[in-house]
C-alpha cells in the first residue's frame, strides 16, 4: 500500500510538472508569436519606406531634364549661292550635338521633347553681294532675314529665336534663290540651339 501511495505521489508530481511545462510552453509560443508579429510589422514599415523611396528615385530619374544642345558651322567651301532655287543649308561642321537632335546630313534640328528652345544663327557675307536666310519650322517659313552688302567690307547678322516646339517639330535654315552666304575654316556662318526647359 505504501508503495502504491508513493507511486501515486510520484505520478502526481509528474502531472504537476507536466502541467507547469504545458502552462509555460503556450506562454513561450505566445511570446515568440507576438515577437515575430512585431518584427514582421517593423519589416513591413521599413519595406514600405524603401518602396516609397524607390518610387521617388524613379520619378526623379524619369523627370530629369533631357540634355539638348548643338553648335554647328556651315562649310569650308567659301561662298554658297546665288542659286536659282531655294536650298536647305546643311551645317556640316558639328562642334556640339548633345542629344543628337541636329542632323548634319539634312540640316534639320528635330525637337526630341516638347519644350521651349533657344535657336540662333549667324550669317556672314563676304564682300559685295546679297546675304539672306529663311527660318522654317516644319514646312512653314517663320522668319526671313537679309541684307545687301553694297561695298567691299564683310557683313554679319545674327538672330535668335525662342520657340515652343513639340516633340518631332523641325527647324531648318534655307538660302533663298538669288542670295548667297559665306563660310570658311573661320566658321563665320553658324547655327546653334539648346533646350531651355520642357513643357
């Protein structure tokens, strides 16, 4: 009988120990689960911040201003013209062409983005003669400039335009029939432009 009582006492102690273990075990799991949930919440907040930063960086990079600038001179050939028809001037000496918006093969500047552009040209006349240039936007003449050089001195004129252009709009210069222009290795007749800002 005494052995049975001891055995029952031992079994009771085992049950008490097991009960304590089971009480602690769920608490330990609950603590771990709560800690894991807190860490997950913290990581989600950090990740959300990273995603927001990523969106901001994408917007900054995609909204960066395009770089467009060119500077050219006409030719080393001396006097061009007069001709019996209008000709597009092809400024073949390219010193700067950031963004590759100017095409020396065609003489056309093509706006790569919608924006406001500053364009400038200088025309040089050598000795007596008539010098002139027309400015075309797409197929429409928007400016005509000329001067009669009635003596033997050199003659220059420079014009500047600030134009709102859509992407794909073109600008080119035309030598009108019956007029002339001069350029040499000194680069007296030039055409240049740059993007001021996008719209």
